[in-house]
């Protein structure tokens, strides 16, 4: 994955994938979606789902 820009944050695994919770956050307020996330299945459908979850979380944050 192309995640060198976050490697100093300590949020990636040994292969460079970003480790997230179920809300796609490696840490609160930072989001990761798609094939940069640590997960078992890699495909476009899961990336689209991840992006939708992030969009929902960001939208909720704007409404608070």
C-alpha cells in the first residue's frame, strides 16, 4: 500500500497497511478507506463500503 505519508504516526502494520477500527479510524479524527487498510479481503466493493462509512462518520462530525 502507498502509506509512507503516515508511517511516522505509528498506525500501520509491518507491511504498511493502516490498522483501523470498525469506523475506519486508526485514531479518532483520522480515517482510512480502501486497499490501504489492514484486512483479509481486498476488492473494489470493500473499498466502496469503507468510503461510505468514512463519509457517514465525517458527515456526522459536521452536524455536531
